[in-house]
C-alpha cells in the first residue's frame, strides 16, 4: 500500500453520485443546468411562435388561443425565472457571499422560494 494518499479521480456509480448530491445547494445547481438546457431547446420554438403570431391579429389569436402553446410559453417563462434567480445566487457566490455550507444552504432555500413564487405568478400571468 502506498504511504501517500492518491488524488486521482474515482469513478462513482450514478446511484452514489445522486445520494451524495441531495443537498439543496447541489439540487439548485443541477436544476439550474437543466433550466438552461430547457431554455436552449425552447428558444427556436418560441421564436417560431413569435414569428407566426406577429403576422396578423388573427394569427396572434390563433397561436395563443391554444392551451398547449400557452403551456409551452409558461414553461419557457418559468425556466427563465428559475434560471435568473439561481444565476443571481451563483453570481453572489462568485463574489464570495454564501460560501460556507450553512449560508449556502440558506441562500439555496431562499432562491427556491423566490423562484417558486415567480413560477406560480408566471403561471397565472400566462395561462389566465
């Protein structure tokens, strides 16, 4: 056995990675990445919907009278809201705030609450 501890990376199975990453900080980071992917995938769809809705007043009503289109627009707005809030949390962390475990967890929970409020408000705004 070597006397010096190895700093080489270890390949962990996915189940162990998930069990390690159950803290609010890790969940916020993972969901931030997922919301970025959702935004990346929905931008062309939303641009296409915008182009179709701006052709005439009738086409605007045709596009946004569809509940599925409004739900898709809500998913886009909700992803923007979540990505923005968590991005601000990450920016504050980059400035040296909330680097300790306790304050990082508190910042994550506060960010989750703010994001949830914005997501519910955007649902009411888009769907009704």
